[in-house]
């Protein structure tokens, strides 16, 4: 089998809707055995390790494989992407560590070279989750760490947009084909991501999103990053699947803590209880990813509020006033002083940090 024909067969196999994903993975690994094998389909199926019905369907694509591959490649090109197979040098190294790896990818844009972190979380993120995702993704991207996420609404979209706003790189791993508008209305975001990173999918260009697609997307998401940060997640969520795939690959897992009463925090808090790294500031990740960079915890001087700028109003102003100049305070201390919930104080501190009024110091203290 020539290299060109092998490529065609991989693409045609991947594009065959009647063949299960598990069979596609297996047949791609045993390509030489069954595509050039002789004898009844039952024997070839046994040798390749797939059901007989799946082998018959695979053999049926051999005749028109070249045409199918050409159509799929042309559609990818029309969409601004390209097809990359396991045999190609441009196949991402991280995905090769999966067992089994996706045999075919459709990529629009360029996957960044260098450190990357998967930032994932709930589609129904609250204000705290969105602010945390914005802080972590924006800071990581500004420091040169690519942000990988799943292109969903909520935490994923916030992570992508924050990385783009910081002028950094971001990668979106899709649970559908490159030609499908999903989530509906995310097309402009996809265009921006492709310009500063890449859209990646293992599914054929016209493949609609299916429930079972997303666990597969999540494992690829984890494999493309050096570690996974879970910002907000319920106990049963795809974000936890991503975290477990990261652990299986020997990658780091971080989790942002949340209120014990919020369902959207139960998953992240459970990860911390099970041994995930507690993530309270982007520096917690950067110390591992870029240990020689010594990132600054405070905002650059040019971004600090001017001395003449009016102090924040409302609760944020009360929190700021509770931190004397040169005397750092813990969030718990501020909460006691103001007789306010700790999570409300933490939310205010996060906003004050983003605006440059305070900086987070070692030991979870905040100073001015």
C-alpha cells in the first residue's frame, strides 16, 4: 500500500458514518492487516479485533476510498482547514500519547508550539466562575502559555476570549465537524481562534455534535496540554472527564475552589480533596509551567490605578479599605471585619486584583 493510498484509506475510514468510533480507532491501528488481507471478512474481523459487521462495512469503503478522501479534503480546504493523519509529521505529539490516538484530524489554523494548559468548566458558569476563568486564561496567555478549551458556552468561551484579549494563543477542540455551527453563533469566535491559534476536531467536516462525541473531545483536549485547570464543575461533568484523562496521561491537574453550597463547585472541590492542586492564582500554574519565569503577581506599574483615581464604590471599596497600606490581610480576616461571606469577599478581591488595586501575596494574603 502506497503512502498516498494509506492516507486516503485513513481519511475514508474516519469519514464513514456507519462505522463506530471504536472500530475506526481499531481498524486504523490494523490498517495493513485487513486492507490487504485475504480471506473471509469473519477471519479479518477476528484478526483486526472488531465485530464482523464492522469489518464488512470497512471492506465496503475500499472501492470508493479515494473519492471519499478527496471530497473530505476538499471540504476541509473550503472551510479554511486541512486534514492531518497519524502518518503526517504535522500530527500533534501530545495526541500520539493517547491509546488509541485519533487517526485523522481536521485543523484550521496552527497549533501553538510551547507550553499549554487546558482551561475547562461549566457551561452554566456564574459570575465567580467567569471571573476566575478570565483571570487565569488571560494571565496564562499573556505569559506565553497557550490556552486549550472545548469551545462550549460558559467557562470554555470565557477562556478562549480572555486568551485572545491578552494577545495570546488559544486552541479549541470541537465535538463536531469543522463545517457545523455549534454552539450556534460561535462562528465569529472560531474565526478569531483560528487567527491566533487553531480549531481542532477528529470528526468529519459535516459531522453533527452527538452526546458521545464530547468524551472523545475531552481526552484530546487533555492530551494537547501540559495540564488541566478545572474552574467550575458539578460532580458529574465533562470537565471532570478531562481532568481524569489528564491524570491518566501523567499531566498536572489544578482546580479552583468554590463555595461548598454551590453545585457548580462540588466537582472542583472534590478534585482538590482527591489530590488535585489548589489553584488560587495563575502563579500557582506558572510556577510549574514556567519555573524560570518568576512571574510577577502584581499588575505592571503602567496598569496600576493612578493615585488620583477615585476609590472603588460599594462593597469593593469596603474591602479595599479593610486592607491598610503595607499590611496584607487574609480574605477570612476581611470577611470577619466586614461581617460578610468569604466567597463575596473573594469575588471582590478578584475584581480588585484585575483592576490593579490589590495583589495576591504568598500565603493567600492580599496587599496594596
